[in-house]
C-alpha cells in the first residue's frame, strides 16, 4: 500500500508523475489504463484518474508479482483458481498452461524438503513466509528478480518481531541448502533480504477471495464454512499496492476466477481524482476500522467517513 498517514478529499493538480504508460498500438484493447501513479506531499504515492471513469468500469487488471495458495482450500499452484476437492494433490494445477508457466519454480520447490518449514509456519498460522518461499523459488529459477518487491512500501518491524522471524528464516534457508542448491544461486537469501521482503509482503499482500463462485457444490461450501477460510490464497501486486485506502472507496479490487485481479470503479470518477480502495471490511464501525488500519497498516485513517464519525 502507499504511505497513508493522512487522507483528505482534495484533488491533486500537479502531483509528480512516477509512472506513465506508453503503448504503441492505437487499438482500444491496448489503450493504457486511465491512471497515473504520482508522488504527493500529503499521502506519498497515490493513483489518479487521467480521464473520467464511469461506475462499474474496469480500470485495469493486474497479475500478481508473487502468490501462494492457502492450505485450507485446494487451489492452483500458479494462478490460485479453485480446484475440485477430488483433484489429486499430485496435480496442483488448473491447466496445462499454468503447469508450463510455473514449471521452473515448481521444480525448485519440489526438489527441497519442506516438512520442517511448513510445519513451523503452519502451526503458528503464518501465511506470509510461504509467499517469501515462493519468491525465493522464482528467483532461483530465473522467473523473478530478488528486488521484485523493493518498490513497495515496507512495514516497520520492532526488534522483537525481527527476532521472531529468525527460526522461519533458518528453516527456509536450510531447506534450500539441503536440496544442494549452489551457494551462487542463493547468495541473495540473507536474513536481511528475508526481513525486507517480509516487511513489504506484510502490508501489501491481498487475501484472495474469488467472486466467481468459489464453491463447486454445497458440500464444499459447508466444509469451507467449517474451516472458516474462504480465501484461496494470498498475493502481492505492484500497481494495486499504490492505491491508498479509503473507508468509502471509489474503486475496488476483485478476483473472479483466479489471482488475476481486476480494479473496478465503484462510482463515477472525475479526471484528476485520486483512486482509492478499502483495505479492510468497510462495513465495520469506525472504531473497529481505525483500530484494524492502525494495527495492520500502521496509519490513522482520516478519510471523510472517519472524520465525520461514520
Ligand atoms: Zn491455474
Ligand atoms: Zn477511514
């Protein structure tokens, strides 16, 4: 997420552009998305509309930089599409396409023994170390750069939090070392790197819940309810992470079939208006929202709704 210490409703006329989109083709389908990311004085990075956008319009789509399925529900290793409960664990892919495109990092992961790491994180309910593990596999296979997430805003960790990560880091690193992956391939995997990546994942990861009917039948719906876990996994994106938060947002991020995200307008948006999404459940009351945002994302929400006691 972008730095979000203070929110106001004012529009920014001359924010410094950080990114612009250049496409050579003039066909409608390849037009650049109607947004720009800019640096503001008050809220850090923010996303602005470069033209008016109508309610319910698709603003842009986004593929995850890194994603990982949850352990509670069977989901595709590569894209997090729901898999039938009956699909054998030996084939954790929704399609040949997903198998092919993730083969490199899947093979790296399958070459190592994850029992100790998975057990450590699983019993403590830790989700984000699995995203780091996935990213390490992608870096080793050449599918991602080790600095992929550096552009994102990091969380502030206390020394106590950092020391709690020691064990999971040691287990992660030793899984790769024992798999006889050469030092030259994992030279980047230092404790400092691990902490830096986790700090970015901590406040930028999205919990993926599919809108396109995640349950193929009533039985799996019942099972999922008992497990109280509707998410198919977690994912980190670059562009969607630049959207600031608002408890009464003008945009939202949705997932239909898999982790490929869609950013959509919730209402008519003017050219130059900042686009914001809600990081949390907007139906919570003001105190609950502010508490969650402060604990989870480290900022006091001063959006219009919060300031007016709604
Ligand atoms: Zn898939
Ligand atoms: Zn708010």
